[in-house]
């Protein structure tokens, strides 16, 4: 059975991907430093999958430990999620982001090379496009200056991987996610923010649950149909599946460095998210307007046709389903 190292394997996208990998017959080995996740996710993944999961509580900066993990396991491919990901925090503390996100990938590439592991799937983001000149944005769009240090780290990491693909014969798939939302149907794993949630849906869930008074909608003067910012929200289960499909297609792709947009292909405003959440879950979300958040772009959604065509991947879940599972997960936390 092919062994896949999943870095950041207990995080939001990592945990859903791990489950999807097991369901498709892969043997994921999870690595996480628990900086933004909890160890009990391992138990939950084991009970959902009915499989024993190998987990390493380790940091990628520890190259000796990482080398040992590669020596002890025959790792065929890596899916690299481990990184900090809050746009606002990255503006306030840029060095935390540059230091962690770039150094961890650098260690990983070195150790992969030492161990002749040649395949990597990288967790990139639509943030590499900055404020795109044309939407829907496709992969040929010129990379603009990112709006945040977080975005810049994703751009730099893609560049490191592109150079490594030619220098070390690495085979790279970089998946540019738009905005992942929702949870596993069981409501047993989901997005687990530690401290105050930075992302929209976890914050909405906590307001609806009465944990927080109100949501602040950042910006009502954007040049959009209702003045609030527009994003392309994609269901976490669809996103997890895209990683499993990418693994299977890895060898068949002609190029050594491949980028794919992963999104629904349509844009939704913050107000539309609030209204839909209230409607499908029968709950109230109190909100008020506040100034724009530093680092935010006005509107972005993608053209996902390259992934549809070359990976044969399509989204299956609606926005309504994602917002229902997000709320189911929140209710289970109460
Ligand atoms: C950004 C990245 C995305 C990445 C994510 C990781 C861009 C365009 N997108 O998402 O690729 O996966 O970071 O964290 O850079 N909002 C509020 N109030 C809140 C929280 C959010 O109004 O309390 C608004 C934001 O201003 C934004 C939308 O909701 O318009 C979505 O925000 P969020 O969930 O934080 O994701 P992005 O910043 O879009």
C-alpha cells in the first residue's frame, strides 16, 4: 500500500484529506506540531475510518526527526498542508509567517531529496493572485503582488517548488484553494479554530451558537452588488477529494510543476453567506459593519476548468450543504 506523508494532517484540510485517503485505500502517515490543531483528532479519524493511524507529533523544522520518519516509512508522496494561514495575523506578525511557512517547506524538500521521494502536492491558495485583473481568474493570470505576508509566503513556496521541480526532478502539484468551508457529514471533524476564529464561517457558527455576540462584517463599501467582499467558497469534502484524485493523476501529468485552481467557479458575498446560513440552519446571526480588514481583496472567484479537465475533478456539494455541515459540527462542539 502506498504510504503518503500528510504534513499538517490534524488541521482542517489535512484531517478531511486523511480520511478521504483512507477511504480510497491509501495509507496516510500524519505529521503535525499541534500548533493549530488537537491530538484528539487522531482518535476521531481512527473511529471514523476504523483504521489505526500512524501519527507523529513533530515540527518540520526538526530535519533530523523528519529524516527519521522518511527512513522508517517508505513514503511515496507528500501532501504538504502544514503552515500558518491567517491573513490578518500575517499582517500583524509577518516574520512569524515568513519564518515558519518558508523554512518548513525548505526542510521538507531537503529531506525528500535525501530520501529520493519525488512527489509533492502543495497546499497553495487563491491569495497568490492578489487582486486579480480579470475574474473568474484562471491559472494563466499574472501573479500580482500579494495583499498579505501570508499570500507572499504562498507565492514564495510555489516559486521554491517550481525551481525544485527542475533542479531536483521533483514532481509538483500546487493546488490553489479558494475558500474551504463546511465539515465532514458525520459532524465529528471540522474546522477547529483555536482562540478567536479568523475565518468567516467558524466566526458565524460561534455567533449563531451564542459564544460570541456578533459578527463584524469587514467592509460595506466594496464595489460589489451589496458592498461586501466576494469569495469563491468550496466544500471541504470536495477539496479533500481533489487531493486524492491528484495523487492518482500525479504520474500521468506531463509537466513537473503543475498548478490548479480549486473552487466552485462562482462568487458569493459575505451578506449572502450570512443569509444562506440563517435560512438553511434556522438560526440568527447578529452582525454589524466594520472597516475593511487589512490584507483583504475585494472580489475573487475562479475558473476551475483546468482541474475539471486534467484531473477530472468537479465540485459536488452546494453552498447550502456546506453551511449545514459547518453548523452540525459546531452544534457537536457545544
Ligand atoms: C484567505 C485566502 C484563502 C485562504 C484563507 C486562509 C484570499 C483572497 N483568500 O481567505 O485563499 O484559504 O485566507 O485563512 O486571500 N470576514 C468578515 N468577518 C469575519 C471574518 C471574515 O467580514 O469575522 C470576511 C472577510 O473580510 C472576507 C470573507 O469574510 O471578505 C472571507 O474571509 P476569510 O474566511 O477570513 O477568508 P479569506 O481571507 O477570504
